[in-house]
């Protein structure tokens, strides 16, 4: 290792240690939230508004797409977020905790309760008028914050898996709610174009295409078509994720056999010395090893692995920065006692844990599911409280539910307050239930 390389390693090591930490994503999300709230209520708040409403245009000639920064973040960057969510959902159903009906039963029942009861709690407080439109806000769980807090406590792996599977099913429900209930008037022609190119993507999968660039180009067309159709573009991202190939080209035995053959050939050719340039033959062998590795992994997992850091450390903090800047004007007590804010808080803090715990208990009592090993109903209650951390999806749905800026601000205040209370209550229950005897 050279002196320059050692210096670079020393310089970047603290950042790498932070990024590798299991709480890094949640910390950045929290930091972006605090910055947004402070900025939106500071003497420089007008810069915050100007930034969000600055227009950016992309396109060629007459084919242009012009959106504000706020829309590019919520429709564009969040499209990548939902694409990764779609990849996670597909992986979980193919080879994860949702692949087995027996394993999937409990988190599915818990997620259904965790969506239905919060929505009913909100509707009970806002039964009519424009306020009713916010019923979908307290339905979703923010997996980054929830898993981040759960990681602070000595709980079983089974409980973490349960929360992850629950959040995945929760995401499916939230996506369906956005697609069905928070969609504007539909332009059928654009929707048909999007559907046709989704079929093209499926055809590419069946034909054996594995290059991510192909799916990116098709996905971009699908995204634009859905954006123009009136159906929220995030649905396009999820549907595209379902078309990504999820099979490898070689199996484990072939991987080992071909790798061993190439390594033997490399030894016979001569091993590379130090950091010297490879010979043409050595380079050919190394390149063949790379190709075999690529064939032994599914594009779905490769894309998820490549995009996850981008989503965790860039997209979600930017989203929080753009959406968590709630302007606190006048009497805060008036805001938090508004029926919309109360409905959101009640849905997150009361409805979410009640729905998750109650439906889990019913599923176990009716022999439809069973508790994971090492997990108690008190810990299910703690997970239910953490499920009340709505944040990302709840803020996102708030922007879709109301056209009036004032109502959006009230809803976001309820989301932030409800998520904070849920995090504190969940942490307290975990502290009490996970202590050693």
C-alpha cells in the first residue's frame, strides 16, 4: 500500500465506519428532519421555500418535463425509493420471510391490523369533509427508523425478522392506497403506453436480458408515462421492480466447479506479484472470474445491493429535508389540537400498536399463525409501537391527501408528533421487556 493510499484510507475510515453502522441511515434521516424544521422556521425560511419551488427542466426540443424541485424529489427520487421497495417485496416473496405461507401468516395479519385500525381511528375523528382525505396518512411504517430503534436493544433475531416482514407487507398496502385512492384523473392513453412498456420489460426478462441499462431505459419510459397518466409515478417504479430478473444463470455447483478451474489455471499461469499490472492471460482469467460471479447472482439482488446505499444515505435524507420543514405559525396548541393532527397522532400512537397486537393475537389464537421463537406478545406490542413511526410514507401521503398547504402542514405536524411519541413508547416497552433477568 502506498503512502497516498494509506492517507486516503485514514481520511475516509471514520466516514466508512459511520456508513457501515446499522443506525447510520436513521441518524441521517433524523438529522435531515431537524435541519428542515430549523430552516423552515428560521429567518432564512424564504430560501427554503425558494429552493423547493425552483423549477428544473429536462428534455430535448418539444419533449420536455418541467417540475419544481419538490416534485422532482417526491415523484423522481422517491421513484427510485419505491423501486428498491419493489425489489425488496419481490425478494421477500421469492426467498424471504414471505416465501413460506406459515412464516408469512403472522406479519401479514399484523400488517393488515396495523393498516386498518389506524385508518379507522383517523376516520372516527375526521368522519367527513376535506379532513377525511387524510385517512391513509397513519397507515404506513417507516422501516429505517423502526429497525434502527429495534437495533438498540438485545432482542431476538426473530423479532427483527417479524418487524421487517411486517413493514414489507405494510409497504404493499401503502402503495396500493396511493395508487387507488390518491390518484388524479387518469389519462388512459399514457397509462396504456406505460402498460405496453411494462410488458416489454417482462419480455426482456423472459428473453434473458440481464443488463440493468436495458431496464433503466424501459423504466424511464414507464415512469414518464405513468407520470403523465395521472396515476402516481411511484406505482410505475414498483411494477418495474417486479419485472427485474430474479434467477441466476448458473447454480452453486457450477459456480464452485468453474471458479476452481480458473483458480487452478491462474496458479499455473503465475500469480500476480504485488500491485503490478496483470499480464494479458492473468487479466483474462480475472475477467472470467468476474463474469462467473455475475452469472451466479440475480440482477434483482445486484440492483438492490447497488441502490440501497444511494436510497438510505441520499434519497431518504433529501426527502426528509424537502418534506419535514413544517412551519410553526402562531399557537402550536391550536395546530396539534386540530382534528387532522389529532387523527394522525391517534392513528399512529394508538391505532397502529393496537391493530398490530390485536390481529397478531387473533391469528395465534385462531391457529392461523404462531409466534416466532423467542418472541412474546409484550414484544409484539413494542413492535406495534415502533410501527407507529410513520415518517417517510406518512409525510409522502400527507402531500398527496391535501391540496391546501395549511392542511398539509397540520398533517405533517401530526406525523412528526405521532412518530416521536411512538418511538419513545416503543423504546420504553423494549427496555422493559428485553432486560436480562
